[in-house]
DNA sequence: CTAAACTATCTGTAAAACAGATAATTGGCA
DNA sequence: TGCCAATTATCTGTTTTACAGATAGTTTAG
């Protein structure tokens, strides 16, 4: 390798301040050192990162083009340093999950896992599918549990379990006695649904294919509990994962509706980094979840 | 930064060979230098990357856990060095496209672009959506033209133009006179389609939602031309982007079929790296494509 | 026109990277 | 079992690099 991470630091700091002195200061080094570090980098590759006019130092076109790549590189280098510094506890497991999975499926599995490994430390991050995929890709998470489909050459996507969306309304709702809904009913109803971009909403959109532009999506909410309460309050009919509704159905606080002409199934997936080392903790988690599935 | 890319090189080479001497050789340095580089790295962070037993050097658990991250880092560092070395020509534009787009839409735009910028060098890579997204993410491509939807926090996804899938058969096919197909016809037909994983197939699957498990997908082919020829030969009915079939329909070598009860539209998208510097070439390409759209 | 701010360069020093030699350990093989 | 070849860590000296401090030359602001 013909350059140093330090040189990249100097390059980026200088690009940021457009001022070598300040850049040097921010890196706790002398101005002369920063200056020569820059020049060294430029000479080595025979490139010009900055346009110099007297005391002004300004990013050149090439510098501008290179900067984002350098930022990305340095970010990864910092990440790596972090993982060097921080004792990467063998018994630490970082799990990421989407909202629905995190609230209704991940927690019991985590409980069981911690039962099995009493001294393991487990963390759960709840974010949307894209963010979780990105974190797994950057080694920030060990395992991701997601709803949406995903294609990424770096990620291994393992089908985990089937899920089913359920339609529901309040007990006092006109449709509560009817139970089975036609497409016409779906179009006539007022809806309370998850926000666009969420996995549940994606699945809803797919199930509603063809009707979508004409649906009366009255309320978009980010949380399942909020949707349940809105539906309970009679604001409309809702659509959520069946597992999020089991208790409410059993209790009778919400009434399940059917629309068998449409496909309400979807899949949940694990995602793992293909290259990442599968620690004992990761292995154990996977087998645990496979067992759960049955 | 408290470590060097060189140290990472030594770490990875040693991990690869499990032998310091060979690692040193492969990096054109002395064994002693490699040995102390390793020790330096280990001491700096007070970690143990290798288990040493006499003359044996073996990756420790921690080393195993760190290795993939280090590989990723070094790969990115090499990429960066490459972009430093290679005069990143301002007038160079690297475009990636999926098969359908690459063959039927990208080439005329590229032609127009090169007309506008006679001394620009343009390259076109044809790959599937996931691979193109990955390359854009790694700054290997300036622009990606893709079919499938995509969510990625690092990528900007810009809707580009609508596309439409078309059903078609050979002139002599029994359905050729009927023209309009019911769902029952779709189920009864033998199909020649693109392979699973391709954007066209994804769109096909979505359009066929509900019927999918019962369809007679007789032939899966990777290339549009192959599908056209297979359908011409009477092997079944096909489904491809309408733009890929325009000539064949005009010529009468293939007959278009309708199934208006299903939604055959889909969208094409640009993808760009959010952080990447938008060179004049990239800007120009984008405005060109926006113009094309009208 | 001057002062302040800034950069590049020169010089010397401390630190680091490296090669070569050497000693110690070990695994393989006779 | 005993010896040799292989391999690693360490020691030593040298070269290279990184850096600070000082300085000269520019430039901008006032």
C-alpha cells in the first residue's frame, strides 16, 4: 500500500477546512507536517488534490471527485479501529430487526437465547429493512431480521418463517358481523395502515395490487400499537401482521376480517454477512430460530 | 489513526498463509519486518490476533472475527489507490444497466451522449440489479439503470420512466387469433420466461400474483432474444418488456396478446451514490435522460 | 501600505520501518 | 530417539519517514 490512513486524514481535514493550519490543529499536528503529508500524497500518485493560489488552498476537481471515496474509506477504517479497541466479546450478539419482528418475535427468542447463554450480552436494534441491511453489510450488526425481500451479493438471505397479514376492525364496526370482505368492501372501507416504506406496508400494497390507487388510506401510522388503538376507536379498518393481533383477537377487543380472494402471506428473513466470521453466539442463535420455526 | 494499511496487509497475508515467512515474501519484505509489524499492531491495541505455539502461527478467535472486516477495509483501500493512480478522467462515465435496459434503452442514450461530448469515454456494464447497486455503492459505477425497486440509505433512487411488459406468441399459435387472454388462458398456456432473479421476471411474478404456483413455466432463459426465438418456434407464450418487442410486433414475426385484468406496468430507475461528486458528465447524462423521457 | 494570516520549505531530531544476523523452538523424518 | 530443516522472535544497525520549529514568501483585509 503506497499511502497512509494518516494522509487520508490530512487530506479530508484540509478539504473540510480548506485551510492547512486548521486541519493540522484538528489533527494535533504541526502545520508543516500536514503540509508535507499532503504533498507527499500528491507526489506519490502525481496528482493535484488542491488548487493553490497564494495562501488559499482549494479542493481541485479531482479532489472533489476523490473526497467521498476517501470519506468512505476513512469511515470504514475508524469502524475497524473501533472493533480493534473494543474487546469484541465473543459472548456479544448484535441483532437488528424491523418493528413488527422486533416487537413480537425477536424478544421471546432473545429471552430464550439469554436463558441458554446466561452471560451473553445481546443487543436489539429496531430499524427499517434498508437500514438493517446496511448495518449488517458494515459489520455493525451480527444478524438482521427483516420483512422485505432483498437482493445483495454480500448478504446471505435465509428464509425464516411465514407470516400472515390480518385485516381487522373494531367490534362495533359495520363490517364486524360480515367477517368476509369482497374487493368492493375493501374499496369502500376507510383504512388505517403503516407508513409507506415499512415492510408491513409493502406487503399490504402487494396484497392490494390493482385496488391500490382507489383505496381510502385515511391514516398512516408508524407504530402497530397506534394502529390498533386507532382501529379500536373506530377510525377505520386496519391491516397488520397476525402475530401482532393475536391477543387482541382472543380478547375480543378487535375483530378479524377475511378477504380470501387476496394473498396475505409474506415471509420473514434472516440476513447475515457472507464473509463474516460465524461466532458461537451467531451459530447458536441461528439453530435456535430454526428450532422455533417448527 | 493508530494503525497502518501496511499492518493490515501483513495481518491478512499472515492469516492467509498462517506463516509469517511466506507472508513477508508475498509482500516483498523481510520476515523480521513482518513479524514486528504484527507485534506492533497487537501491542498497540493490546490484542492477540494469532495463537503462537513454537513455530506455528495460527489465527486466534479474535483474529478470525476481525479478518473479514480487515479484508473489506483493505479491498476498499485498494479501490481507492486505484482511483488515485488511474487518472480519473473527467470525461469518463461508467454506466451500469440491467439486461433489458442495457440492450434497448441505454445504447441510444449513450450514442446521443457521445454525440454531445465527442471526446467522452463511456463504458456500459450489464449486470443484474443487485450487482449494479453494489457497484454504485462502491463507486465503481457512476450511474446505474435498474428495473427492480431498491431501498438503500446510501443510494439515491430516481424514477426514470415507465415500462410495460407485453405478452406475445408466435403467429401460428392458437391464441394468436384470440388476442385477449383471461386468467384461465394464462393458466392453460405454456410459458417461456426470464430466469428467476431478473428484473423482468420479478415484474412478471408480481403481475401474475395469485396464479403463480399454478403456471406452467416451461422454459427459463437468460436472454430476451433467446426467449423471442423460443416463442417464435412455438414453444409457448412469452412475457418481455414491450420495448424489446416493438420491432417484432411491427414485423409481424410475433403477435401481441392482451390481459388487461392484470397490471403489466413497472418502473425503471436511476441509482446514484448520494455522496459521490456529480461530475459534469454525470450531470449531463441525467439531464439527457430526463429529456428523453418526454 | 502595513499587519495578520497563511503556505511552503528548510533543518534537525525523534520515531518508525526495515534488513540481516542470530538464537531458540519445534515439527518432521530417518 | 536424535538430527535437520523450518520457522519465529529478537537484537542491531541503517535507512526512511514523520514531525516540530523556524523562516521566507504571498496574499488578503483593513
